C-alpha cells in the first residue's frame, strides 16, 4: 500500500491557505494575525514531517533488529545441528577452531 502522507499534508496546507485567504477577504481575520496563523501552520507542517521521518527511521531500525534476531536464531540452530552430527573428536577440533578464531578476532 503506497504512503500518501506527503500528499495529505500538502492538501491540508493548501486547504488552510485557501481558508485563510477567504477569511482575510471577507474580513473575518484581521491582517495583523496573518503572520501568527502562517507560523502556526508552518509549525504544524514541520512537526508532521518530523513525525513521518522519525516513524520511517524507527521502522527501518526495527526491521534491522528483526533481521539480526532471525540471523542469530538461524546461527544457533545451525550450531546445534552441527554439534549433533559431529563425533566427540570432531567436536573438540571444532571448538579449538572456534577458540582460535575468537583469539584472532575478539568480536567473533
């Protein structure tokens, strides 16, 4: 489903601009209040855009965490499957290889 949030915000701002213009033309809105109204609308638009960008960033971060968790589960499953098919001698050799890799790369 496409995200039309930008279009909705643009339409709302355009509608607000038309409403302000009409209110000024019929005298319902004093000219001195125009800068306040425009600043308020700009603030609301800025906040809306900030919220959209933050939501997109949080969604991307959540997807990344889910991918990492899935990879960790797969890795754990593979380790248990490998351990179950190796002989005790092969398991010792595998453990020594893992230890050697950890010595070379502490982040491993």
